[in-house]
């Protein structure tokens, strides 16, 4: 009797051999899988859309039948894949160690084991590898069990042969998507890692060293420092570098909302607990469970809520509005403020018990004027960042421009420096940033850089900058906040402060 597998493979091989170029694209839906064979050659009535050639993957074929294995190998190679072969489980596991395999095509009956069990083992050892099982004709239970063991899919030998190649591409697509997600996650991690905190000066290095020490603990952290010194950057880096990084980093700016909104955002409520509570709402505290809760501008938190927050910190639980049972939570709190919380508590604007609870591990971030030797490095970084963003060729920084920056007092710290560099890059026409590109108050500083109008200047620069960005986004606040890398709530607060509408 003719081997159905062989007949398919032979036909397929003949069909492929006559082709010069094979571009294969897969989309999630199997119906959309199209094999396009060179220009002008259509392949049946399937949907064919824009093509993006896929990078070839690496396949491991596990089968003890030498002829069939060799044939499948040749056919799959024709599709551009790298192929490795193994006649049994033991060799297969060795090949998986030695090579970067993407997809495994595995027979069920193997001399030293069973493909269904091997699937479970492979998925446990290499979760990112996808396995397709070749089951014997009519043996659905094997396939079902393989899926339970983590297989991508199964194929009935002989019956489903024409599905092998499209299925391999789908499995490979999944592997590549997952790789991409991991890469992006890694990049997000890098963006928020300590390595992204620029500065070689002693004060910032001391702060980084302190922060690194607290990463692997659950200790509450209090980040203090003037506006724009990097408190949020530190909070993200602490979260991202610790074991909680897989879980959520949930942030709330306590100055941006009223007491009722903060309460409802933090603690959530049950449906029907008050008029307007149309459905259950999970509070931020619950959402941060396992991860980090970042309470920015904690000095602005209403006193009544400070008491509620303290209770959660002490007991690890709270009762949601409209519920009777407590909710247990496990989050790390990072709080930030530019206020002197000690003074605030002495003057009864901040609860002293909460202050002591928060002040377990304080990291004081230095103002930029106390680490002026970092200005050059920070400026170079921001110039490069904004040149890319505005599609300009790399710009140099003139000596005079840098000297003016180093002489300035920086009341708005790194954020102000960043905004000023962005402004200069936008305004520049040449290949160098010159002092003429600086705002008036930085160009015309009094001796010693003690700019008598610095506070005013900061305000006016920030106001102008926000207005300019809002004009650019045609009033779109979410987009403007994204461009300025601040929260929407902060943008609203600043717009109100500066009377911008
Ligand atoms: N060390 C650093 N290296 C590079 N960029 C930094 C550094 N510190 C801060 N920044 C940048 O400066 C800006 C301000 O930082 P951040 O928002 O963390 O400050 P903040 O202390 O939270 O300010 P505020 O009190 O106003 O909320 C951000 O755009 C951030 O990316
Ligand atoms: Mg902040």
C-alpha cells in the first residue's frame, strides 16, 4: 500500500523544486496563510495580502523512521528552515541543548519513549519552543494529551500532511512573536533600569547605591528631592530591578485629585455601595498587589486618607467600600515628595505616624546644581535623544553653550535641562548648539549664575514649553503629556497653575 505520507511529500517536493523563490507569510488565522510563489503566480483561492518575509527558523524533527525523516527534512529545508534530526528522545534532548531550536516536529512512537511525554518534558525545559506532534492515524487521544502537555498542535500522519508546512509557519510565528515580546519587555526594563539614570557625580552615585540596596527588600521607600530630580525615574528603577518587576507598577499622583477620587482610586468599591457605583471597582492598592504602589506627591494626600493608608501599611489589609470582608494585599510602597515631610508633620499638615512609617528608607535625590559635572553628560544624552525625535542630524554642543548651562542654577533640575535642550534642538538650524539658542534668562545670567529671576524663569519656561507642546498636539492633552513624559494629571495641574486652557 502506498504510504500516504510519502506520496504527499513526494508531490510537495516536486512542486517546490520548480520554484526559484519562495516567500511565505503567515497570519494568525490559518485561512489567511498564503504561499506565494514568485511574482505573478497565485496559489489557489486563498487570501493573499501584503507580505513580510519571515526569518527562517530552526526545526528539530524527531522520528525513528529514517526515510520519512530524511524526506521531511529535505522538504522543510526547501522552505528555508534550518533542520536538525533526532531518531529518539535522548538524541532530541541533546540537540535541544546544543542548538537554538524554535519548533519541534515529533513522532509519537519513539524507540526510547513516547512523543506525548517528551512534549511535556520539552515544554518544561524550554517553554519558548513549540512542539507539533505527529500522531498515528485515528489516534486523537494522543493529540489531545499532547495539547494538554503544552504542544502547539498535532497532526495525523497521512491525513493532515498538507497542514504540516502551514502549521510549522504558524508555530514559528508564535515563537518569533514571543521573542519580540521578550525583547520589548527587556527594553522596557532597560529604560527603567538604574543604568538609565545618568550621572557620575558622587551625590547621584550615592543615591543609586542606596536604591540598589533596597531593591531586593519589601521595605517602604521615601524618595525626596526637588521637582525634576528624578524621583519617578528612581521609583521605576527600584521596581524594575527587583523581584516584583513581573507584577504591576501602579502610580497615583496625590496632588492631582480630590479626596473622594483618591479614596475611590486607591481602595475601590463594590457595586451599589453608593449612588453611581454601577459595578465593582478594583482599587489601585489591589491592582498593585505583588508589585509596587507609587504614591507621588504624598505630601498632598488629605489627612483622612493618610490614616487609612497607614492602616493598610500596618495590617496588610483593608475593607473595600460596600464590603465586610477584608482584602489582603502585598505591595511595596514607594512614596515621593518634594516637601519637607518632617516639617509638614511638625506643623500638623502631615500625620507624624505615617511620616515615621514612610521614613524607614529615605533616598534624597540631589538637585542638579549640586552635581554640575553631570550636566555635560546629561546634555549630550538629551541632544542625541531630541535629534532622533526631530529627525535632525547629530548636533554638537558648543563650549559657550555648555558653560552657560553649567553656570545656571537649575530650579527645575533635570526636567528643566531636558526641556531647554529640546527647545534648542528644535530651534537649531546648524550642526551645533550655540548660546543664542538658550532662553534669555540663561544667556544673560548674573555673575556666579545666581539668577535672581530663576524661579520666575523656570515658571515662564515651563509655561511656554507646555503651551508650545499643546499647540503642537492641537490641544490633545494625552499626546502632549506623552511627549513631555509627564502624567496627564500633572499636565492638568500645571495647566491650571499657569492658567493655560
Ligand atoms: N539621572 C537621570 N538621567 C536621565 N534622565 C533623568 C534623570 N533623572 C531624571 N531624568 C529625567 O528628568 C525628568 C524628570 O524626572 P522625574 O519625573 O523622575 O522627576 P521628579 O523628581 O519625579 O519630578 P516631580 O517632583 O516634578 O514629579 C524626566 O523626564 C526623567 O526622564
Ligand atoms: Mg514625579
